[in-house]
């Protein structure tokens, strides 16, 4: 999943001609992929639109539109945010009207809540999601009308008929909320039914489950069971409609090998339309040395620069029976800063400020590209900026 601050918010955008570029190979090689001039949205939709759980050739361009963070349902009702939330329509001033729907196949609308006890799902910001009035909205309408970001996204869907929108449930801030409800049949059913109920009422074409991540093999099995029930509820609802549409089901999935033993890949894969591989945040202020945060390959000359590797992650997924055509590879268009360092693989001291509220050392591409000169490295996969002993 790709973080795309290119558009003014943390839009996790997924590049993908990956479905074709990874189609028959277990390696990501610079010369193995389609001509981007031959990839068009019609081809993508024909391959992956409403055709069921697809293994066909094609591509997807997927973005996260992060409207709000999830708030635990058990948190005190008196919570007050002293700073503007660092999300789309707040601090980043990125309304849904600016989403490039004509360049995307899918949008993951994030994030909805999951109750840590009951498993029921709910919108996390009703005002932003369904009530906010935008300048083009009527101020004197009557009735129970839809407003907010979801009305604007519905209008984007009307203008871009192949554009699919999935409701993303969970997120990093709610990783512990899944474990209890996912461990029981009743909790899994409440999760699935409440999520599908939101899909019925709002302009969604599917669901994205963002449990980051199961901590044990048992929790991984619970995730697979949760997805199975959710797939069942989606299919039952689809069967009740005259057009018998296919509703997509996806997850946010890890690139770090420490998480792989907890994922029953084959079991999970049978329920999914595609996997959103979180191929970023490989390095950051939690590390002792500066390193690449979204490298495709391991550095052979200086492996400490590349603690993780997207290529290794994709190979592992394939070894577990996941078709490369179902992997959506995330690519960040934001940078992580390391101060007082001699570059990747060396020590640093601090990360400094950033362009995002409350996220020190994280810089939006659109902000940073205007201030420093880029240095392009191998295959254009790596983009670094160096300035005054600072690596971004």
C-alpha cells in the first residue's frame, strides 16, 4: 500500500501494474514488467473489476484515503484533540474532490472502528464521513441526506464508473481491537454483519480488514476465520441483489518476516481478492542506524542499509501459494529523516521535525521535493535527499 502524500494527505497509494509485472516470476527485476504506456484503466477493470476473486492478468492502482484515525470504542467520551487531526480534511486540507479517481482502480476509505469486545464495526468520524457540508452542498436540504466525504466520493464514483471504493476497518491504532472478537464465532459474525450493514447503506464496493498484525499463529487462524465469515456475508448480500455484484475483500498485509509465521497464507488467500502489501516503513526512529524505508532489494554491499526487502516478501508470499497477481505492492511517496548521519547504514542522532502534525521526521514528497535536490539511484526505485548531514 502506498503512502501518497503527493496529493496533500496520507494517501496510501498502490502502484500496480504489479499484477502483470509479478505475474509469472518470483522475483522483482527491473526489466520484468509491462510497458506503462499499454496499461489503461479499462484493461485493469476488465481483469479485476467485478469478476470475482481474480487471478487474471491486469493491474490495480489502489489508494488509502485516510479521513480519521480509529478511536477505541471503550475510550473515554471526553477525549479532546488539541491539535487538528493529521488526516485528509483536517490538517492536510485534502478534500475528497481532489482524489484522482480517473487514475485509480480502487480507493480504501480509512478507517472504521472495530469494538474490542463485541467486534461490531462503526464509522470513526460521523461528521467527516456523512455530515460535513462542502461548498457545493445545499445548505437548506431536508430529509435524511448523505453529506460528508462519502457523498463526495459517491459523486466521484458516478463520474468514474470503474472506480471501486472499499471501507478499511482497523488500522495500526486499533491492532489489539481484533483479537478478542475474532477469537469467537459470535464475535466474528457480529464483525461481518455490522461491516456489511455499512456497505449496504453507504457507497462501498467491498471491505478491507486492517489488523496490524496477528501476534500468534492462533490469532492468524482467527483472522482467516474472520475473513471466511466476512466473505460469506458479502456473498449472501450480493446474491440478494438483482445484479449479483461481486464485493471485494482485502487485507493490509506485512512485509516483515517476523510476522510471517503468524499468517496461514493459503487459508487467508482463499477468501481475498487481493493483498495490500505494506512495503514501507522498513526503517525509522525505532532503529539504531539510518536505513532505506521502502527498498525493493537487499543491498549486497551494505546489508545494514536494508533491514527488510520487498523482493524477499513477495517471494515468500509466492512460496506460500499466493499468486503474484493478487499482491498489491505499497510504495511510499513520503520520506523519513535521520539527522547527523553519514548516510544509509550509519548511526544517526534524532530525526528532526517533519511536514506532518505529530509525526517527527516524516516528510511529504510534495513538500520536500521543493527544498532539496534529488539524487536518483539504481533503477529509479530509490530516491534520497541529502542536505546538511540529514538523510531523507
